[in-house]
């Protein structure tokens, strides 16, 4: 290699490959057998093979890791991410990427995009003005700058936002760090250089073989990172994680270890400098190409002017379709691909998307809702995969979301990032104390009392407040009949109170109207929010504002009454716990957030459960033989002398299978038009372990109320079918006419409950 080209190892390797007439060459770098490839396909193949994911231990990597190395028979190492391998690398890489994603790394993040946009504005301002003191090293005059050095501050600050939630105003300090990285990398080459093959050279001529430069540049970088981490440790609070460094410190303490200081330093170092330096060098090459090819630069600028104009900076929405974007309709002005959805089916978004999926012959459809790239799946496996991928746990900021949150982004359902994780973790942890998300005797007894109320209601003539849901003994409107008991069940956890059923029905109807004012895509008003000024009624904005206001007023009353009687010595429920938490400093806990959190848990789950049961009861009315089998199972397991309880649930597989059957994916099963609970049972009549339904979602966004919902559905269904047979009031088959919205719901569904 030295004979072919003494200075550039990649040129010497290329020349050797030409001499040996091969695209894949084998050689020895000292004692190390080495393979070099010279084609795209071979390079791609090699990089994806398990044999090549390992890393060599060299004097350069040891020096970088404070002289420490990864030993095969130890479980502790101080080696960072880039130059380690095996289980330790997998564990550390998985941990770091998982937590850095929460702060915007490796996914699209509004916070990150806005931060980078601010850095671009800083660069534009810098180039438009004469250099200030401290920038003479990178600027010889207005717009006369040194690349990539002028970019280093902005690039490193962008990754620092994720790692340490800080911004350094001193660009010179960051430039010196970037130059230290350059010095470290240029002191060796892709092969590691002579000193990596024969490390004893560091004693003979450390300056000539660059060992001194390796050591000095590494020390400069480590000192910078160590100082930043020490500042973080001083202000660390486990109650509020600001960034990745906080997460790392917390994880170490969680397992009872002392802080693995060196591993943290090297992990931060691995993410903080190589990427910005590489990006800077890539952009420098790119700028050189543009300067040497002015016609291409003009074409790029013409495209920018056509797509963006000069009144704003480009955003990520202005990019072409993302890499590997699925097939789908093109993006048109204003509404993007939404035009094609309206053409396929004006009323039902899910049907229009399904039609487009068939037209493009795909189970995964790509389209643009306005400027927002969107992916839609049409199979159980793909849907499950999509819901469990990190890229899809974020939430869009839309006018409907803002309207719901009083102009802010609050609550649980429609927020993401560290704030979402913190608030969701806090709410679920404390709501469990009051029975939510687990089996609770208090909750079960309460729901049983509600079932007794329903049985008594169905056995008697309606009172004056119930004429809206009852036309006579047992002749009731579903799911409106269920709203009161379902909402009161969750209110027990949130506010330890029980409200009049009529008032809760009005709240549930307001929530339902809010959901029906849009659809699963957010509808036209979310794509072009200015429509709310042109035709607020037509586009559902007025309904969203009015109905959301009704719910907010109700919840304000609940919370304000709680505040008046609050005592920090005795927490009665989740609202008390939250009020207590608000008094502590340094938390993202405020009144609006409490309001939205209670709203998120209080209404969507009961409304969704109510409509699920409404669909279910129609299936039973249309398939009386299934209803008879369920009643036979209830009589056999429970009898008539008591109501079913959760202990009976595992003994009633047919009832559970019938609930699953009502939510089945028609693409999975044969004869989907038939109502056959048996398809969810094995040959012995036991319930299949795999559900094959994803009504509660999957992954990190799995519905927090799944356990609550399933327990409520079982107790209500089993209690009602034990005591009543459900029939159509007209004696005819019931049509399943649905109303569009965020969730599909039945039109008025009147049911006749006949005592058994």
C-alpha cells in the first residue's frame, strides 16, 4: 500500500485492486486479515453481513477510550458506541437511540426543525454582515467565509439540543472541538495507519507517527464533554429529564450503579462530533461542486423559488417524497393527495383510502395530506408493525388539536416527545393506585353496582330525565344508555365522584359531536386551517369549538370543586395527586395540562367502549343463535343468583370470542360476513392466545385504558345478557348504518331488552 500511494490509503487500495483485477480484495494489515470492496453492490452486501459488524481494538481506539478496552469476559466497559461490538454495543446503541428519539433525534421533530431553522437564520445574518471579533478565523469580509468551519457551530449546537438541551454561543469553542476531531481523524486513515498495526511505534517517534496528535486532540474533546456533563450532574433532577444526559444519569441510578462516567463521556462524544464534522465536510464538497457548476446552482435556486419563494425558509415539508415512500396518489396544490380521497368517497375517509389502496394495488399506501407525508396500511401485520415503529409515535399539530387544548398542546393523546412520556408515565402510575389499568376490587364493585342500575332501569318505565333514551320498559337507545355508567366508572379514579347520568350523557354526546366534526385524517380544516374563517359551520369548526367548550366547562367545575376541598394530607383520587404535584417547582404540571389530561382519560374511552358495545349488540340481535350460546355459557358458569364477576371471565371463552368477533379484521378470516365467534376458539373450545384485533392500538401508543375497557365490557355484557335477551324493536334485521368521524359510530340504535 505504501508503495502504491504513500499519502492516500484509498488510492493505494484502488490501484492494488486494478492490478489484481478484482472488485473485492484480500490483504493483511499487520496481522489482521482485511477485505476491501470496490463496487456499490459488494460494499452494501459486506456492510449488511453479520461477519463485518465487529470492530478492531487498536492503539487509537484505546487512547480514545482513556486506555480502557472492551474485554470479552467482562460485563463493564468504557468504550462508547462507535468502536465497540457484541452485546455491549447492541445494548448501549439501543438505549441511546431509544432515548435520543424522545428529544427529536432520528425522526422528524418540530422542536428540532425549528431549532435548525433558527441556526440557518443565524448563518444568513452572519453572511450578510461584516465579521465580528472572534470570527476572523472563518471570515475575511462580508460573505467571504471558510467552509466547513462556518457551519460547525450550528451543526454541533443542533445535536447538543438532544444531548444536553444547551446551545453554545461561543462558536469558536465549538469550532476548536471540530478541528480537534479533524486532527484526530487525519492522524490515522481508513486502515488505522502504521501505529495501529505496530503500536510500539508510539514510543520511538510519537510525533512522526501522529500519536501525540491523537492523544492531544482526544484530550481536548473529552475535557469539553466532561465539563458539560459535570454541569449537568449539578442540576440533575430525576423528576424532570431535560435531555439524553439526564436519561443516562437516571438509568444508572435506577439500577443502583455508580455513574459510568467514562461510558457517558464517550457516548456523548460519539454522537456529538463525528456527525456534524462529516455533515460539514459533505456540504463543503457539495458547495464546491455548485461553484464549479453554476448552471446547476441556478437550477437549484429556481426550484427553491418555485416551491418555497423568498418570503420564508424551506421546511422539511418542501422535500420530495421521503425515501422508500409507498405508492399512492400524487401531491397536488393546497390539499395534496386529499383531493383524490374526496373523489373516491366524499364522506368516509376509511373507504376512500381503502379504494385508493386497491387502485394502487398495495397494502401500504403513501399520500400527502396537504404537505404532510402520510402512510396508511391495510393489513393486520403491516398495521401492527407500523404502530410499533418509533417513527410513528409522534402526533401532528393541527387546528383541531389546538382548539381542543385551548390554543396550546396539552394533555396525553395529542402530544409527543419527552413531555408526553413524562405526563403519561405520571398519570398511569398514579391512576393505578386508584384501580385504573389493573384489577381492582373497588372498581369491580362499582361497575357491578352500575350494572345493577342498568338492570333495574331496563326492568322499569323511564323517569322524566330519561325519555331521551327510553321509549318504554326495556326499549332503550344504545350506546346512550351506557354513557353514564361508563363515565362514572372512570370518574371514580379521576375524581372519586359519581354524577347524574343525564348530565354525563350530554357530555358524551358533546364528545361524540366533536369526534364527528372531523375524520381519521383530520379533515380539510386540519390541512388548511384558514377554512375556519371562511365557512366554520360547513367545515365542522363551530361544532368543535362549542362541543369542546361544553366538556371543558364541565371539567373545570369538577377540578375547581376539588381544589376547594383539597388537602395534601389525604389524596382522594388522581386529581388530588395532580394538584399536589403542581405545588412542586420544576414540573410541566399546570391547570390546563390537568384539564386536558382528565379530558383525555374521561371521555374517549367510555365513548369508544359504548360504540363498540353498540355494534356488538346489533350483531347479537341479528344473530340470535350466538346470543343463546352466550346466555347458556353464563347460566352454566354463573347461574342467575348473582352477577358475573371478573373471576368468571376466564371460564367464559365463548363470550370473549364473541366480543373479538365483533371487531375482527375481515381480511384475515374466511367468510367474514358471517358472525362466527368459534373462529377465535381452538378445537377444545379455549380462547386463542392471539387476538388478531388491534382496536386498542399497539406499541408505545397502546391505549392506556385497554384493561379498564375490557373489564367493563365483560361485566356489562355478561350482566345484561344474564338478565335480558336483546331484540330488534321492529322485529326486522338491524342495518348497520354508520356516521363518519374520527371513529365510526352507528346511527340511532334502539334496542328492546326482554327479561329472561
